[in-house]
């Protein structure tokens, strides 16, 4: 489980294609992986991945990504030299300063508009039509592994808006956000359960 509080940026050092999977090699410049072990879960751009190897000499960690995960996420667009958001899984007893995220990416949303105001950034984002029902004003969304508050919802255009403070921009790839860009998004599972349950009850009542 994750909090959506990205710990920092690391770089893609290499990308290798396997048989129905891809291996990402990520730098460890910030020593975020200092105690990583094979089998550990790490969120890379919000996607929960399993560490498969740690090269202590080169200070690089590798992660295998299935073809399905690649097809659903922005990991498919990564190139050598690109930066990625990194969060280690939360440990028991740690403070959760964000929201509960699982790294189970629903798919990709599209940035419609980017507005810079002072040192902050406002993003208008298009959510796939069948999932806009899971987002509410002052609710939250996981975007590229960041836990963000939803400040606007327009169900007719399938849009939401979020605002980013300087600290978020400093620690994440959102500093590079541009209109037309893709973002991994995760739905709050409690909200999904509530909405789906209410829809199911409504459908059963209408059948009577």
C-alpha cells in the first residue's frame, strides 16, 4: 500500500524487452532503494512494481513490467533518461500524510489544459467516460502516484481539475506537465465500492 506522497525522482537508466514483459532499470541517486530487496513493492509513476534485482556496483534497481501493465500505463512511453516518480510502500506505524493507494492503475487520463499561476499549477484532466462517476469535488485521485484533491468535476465533459503546490512540483514529474500528456490514474477503492453498490441497489429496485 502507498500514501500518494512521492518521495522523489529517479531516472530510467535502461529498458530491456523480454518475452511478454519489459525490464526497467532505475537509478538510486537519492538512496530511496537503500534497503530494497528482491520482491519488494515500489510505486513507479504510481504503478506498483516488484523489484527483481539490485545492482550494488552500479546502484541500479530493476523492475519487470508485464505486457498488460505496460499497455494500461504511461510506462509504455518511458525512454532512457526520463525521470519517474518513486514511492516506497508504507511500513506499519508510519504516518500516512496522503490517502490509501494500491498502485493498481485504472488506465490513462489526458491533460486538457495547464495553467501556471505564480508558483502553482492548475490542471484540467479528461477522465475516460465510464470512470468519471467515481470522482467528486473534494474527493481525491491518484495521478502518477501522487495523492491529489479534486477541485472540480464536470460530468458532461468527463473532466476534473487539480491544483499543484510548489513542493509537489519540485518532487514530481508534474513540473513537465503539458496539454495532451497522459497520466496514470487510480480510483479510490472505497469510492468505487460505494458507487457500485448504490448503482446495484438502484438497478434491483428498478427491476421490481
